[in-house]
C-alpha cells in the first residue's frame, strides 16, 4: 500500500492513541503464565501484538476479545504446539517467548518469524538464558526451545534492552533461586512494575533488578493499558510542525523510562503542556497538549537515548525543521530495529532534501530545511512509515510513502486519526 500525502495547514483535535505496545505484550505474556482468567482493557490490537496472541493460542491457551474489546486470557499452563510458532515481525514476541518457554519442562517449541525478524539479534537473549541452563538451539530464528529447570543467575546486560531484560525476568520466574540483572542504561521497566503488582518480589535499585522465583503460577489479574507514548509521538511532532496546530492526546503513558521524547520536545522549545497527571494501575499517565512551535536543534546521547529509543525516526524529521544542528550519539541500537534506522533515515530524508550525516552510532541534522515532496520507502518499518508521512505534511508538493502498510504493526488507525485532526486527503 502507498500513501499519497499533501501539505497540511492546521491540525486540531483532542484524541486518544492506541494502547501501549510494550505493556500489551507483557500483559498477555503474564496472563498466559497465570492461573485463572485475566482481563486486559485497552490492549493494542495491531500486527505485532496479534503475532503474540497467535503464538499464545498455539501454546494451548484460550485468548479472546469480549464484546467491549477487552482481551480475556484463560491461563492454564503452556503446552507444546503442533507446529512452529510464527512470531511475525515482532521482536518482543520472540524474545519474551524464549524467556517464558525456557523454564517450562516438557514443552518443546520452534520459534520462527518474518525475514526481517530473522535478521535481528537473538543471541543477546539466548546467551543469558543458556547461562540459566536453557536448552536453545541456534541463535537465529527458527530457534528450538526445550523447556528445562533453570537456575537463578547474576547477569550484566551488554546493551540496555528491555526486551532482553523481560525475557530473563520471565525465565527467572521459574528458576531455582533469585536472579539479578545489571543494566547499562534505564530501559523501560514495565515488566518489573507489572510483576510487582502481581505479588512477585522484584527489587529495582540503580539499574540492578533482583527477582525471586514464584514456585507456581502468577495470579490472574485485571489491567487497563495506557496510551502508547511512542504512537503519540507522531501526533506530538505533527502538531509541533504543521503551522497553526494544537492537539491534545489523552491518557498517554508517562513512565519516566519512556519520556525521553517529552524531554526532547521541551529541549527543542516545543510548546508542550502536561496536565492531569495520574496513575493507571502501576503506570503514570497524563494528557499532553502540544502546539505549533519554533524548534531548536539539540544534542542527545547516553541514557537519554535509551529513554526514547523508538522515537528517533520522528525526532529526525523534527530536526530538519529545527534551527541549528541536532546531534544523536550513543544510538547504535537503532541499527538493529525494524530497519537499520540510521541508514534508512539518512537515505529517505535526503530524498526530501534534508541535510543529514550518518555516523556509526547516530546522525546529525542541520536545519531548518524546506522539505520537497518525494517518493520515499518505509523499508517495512512502521515507525519510518509514520515519520515520513508527517514529513509529507510539511513538504512542498506531493509525497508518496511506499510500503506504508507497515504502520499496522503498531498503529492501525494512524491514517484515520491523522485525518480526524484535519490532514485532509491522504
Ligand atoms: C521494547 C523494547 C525496545 C523497543 C521495542 C519495545 C519492549 O527494544 O525498541 O519497541 O517492549 O521491551 P529493545 O529491548 O531491543 O531495546
């Protein structure tokens, strides 16, 4: 599918974005390991989470949406599937399943996925799991996981990855003793919060997480998923960039391991207001109002990168409109996302006439540049598709986004939501 986008002159609205992808993944994974029926409201229904649901069903669980759209999961233990599990394009699905399945004796599973998924690093998960005693054949999908009794370990993550941490925590639930994980950066802590709320002993102190095994099942639970700040980012940027705009996004997740983008918007001098800060279960949420803004270039490095790891495609587009240079460093992880986001961003933004220099661990962008409409490609990367679409709203002339269907992986109603803000023909 291609999108044809024309410049927009004013975006206005008061909206909600779909449920948080990371919290949705963890909720269904924890519900699968629970005894009894769990109810998850606001679950993200998109490509990557459908992949997780498909896998969990193939492991023998009853998982359905009720008439209100609440996800209902009947936890009853995991069973060997009849065929390889298809994790689609979802890194979180395959990595979390590796962790959950490693410690289920008698369950043997083959985990596979799309060509894109097969190119992404899995050794960072299989390595620590093997130290715990896991039996995992291969380091690239298809991977065969034979469930075994696991040991607690102390492990230092070589990269700040919440998916690897989540996989180790899932395995650690079934281990014979405590597990301690040292993190090099503040990766998202949704697993820790959710497990703690379920009564698991999880102590998190200065990026060292210690978890005790549960010797049994998790309890069934009720949960409401906050709006995804990573999806809201496309709306933040569109409102900041399109002249005369003002948009409010309600009930957005404000977990401080995810709010690097808010810090970036404020540092760029965007006009952002955060109101109605409250708790939704174990996660903070708020309403975010953002208006058309004159942006300034900024430098982002270190822990800040970790706290906005999914937001760099959108940040790069904003940087093309900011006065001065925007520099991103310490972000080599961007090379192993749904696309090599440093390479694909440089290639596609240059087609709009942007001035972007690629570095091994980031990029620098000189602004402001008047973007020219272009034919650009998502490279099958959902966040690239949506970021390039926002660039199209401020470019001169028409922009075509090729392979735009990638947006369905995390934000299926992106086009409808943008149109409701007034983007007109798409
Ligand atoms: C995620 C963690 C991040 C992020 C991804 C979701 C998670 O990946 O990029 O979109 O749910 O834990 P890494 O753990 O690979 O950094």
